[in-house]
C-alpha cells in the first residue's frame, strides 16, 4: 500500500484577471500479489487519484478523479516458456467531454 498527498498553488491570469489555482491531490495505491509460486503467479492492483481545484473565481472550481484497477497472470507453461496477460481499467470523471475517457486495456505476451 502506498499513499500520498500534494498541494500546489499556481498563479495565472485569465481574461486579464489574476487567478490563483489551489489543487489538493490525495492518492492511494494498492498492490496485492495473490501468489508468486511457480508455475503460476497473479496479482491485483488498484489506485485512486482525486484532484480538487479551487480558483479565485468560485464558478471555475472543479473536482475530478481517476481510478485504475488491474489484474495480472503469469504462467510458466513448459520449461521456461511463459505466457503473461494483464487487464487494466481506467475510469475518469468530471473532465471535459473530450477528456472524460474510460477504457479497458488488455495485454498479452509469450516469452521463452
């Protein structure tokens, strides 16, 4: 388990008006190797990032979050021949319509 928090103050100028953006971003990451015994190993992971933006102009305040979850399997099927696959999901919220993308990514590999 890993976690953190950041606080950033960014000055800017919007339409000739001085703006100060304050961003509080707590994060939490979890990784759990369910098993690491050969020939089969798998793990679960999850992370959450929250962004809370406060501006000098209250009508521009926003809050958004990103959530990532994952699952990984590695299997040694024969004398050093390994197959690995992982599935990752990302969920984004409260971003602009063109950035509010949720997706699932599946990777696979075969190695010797």
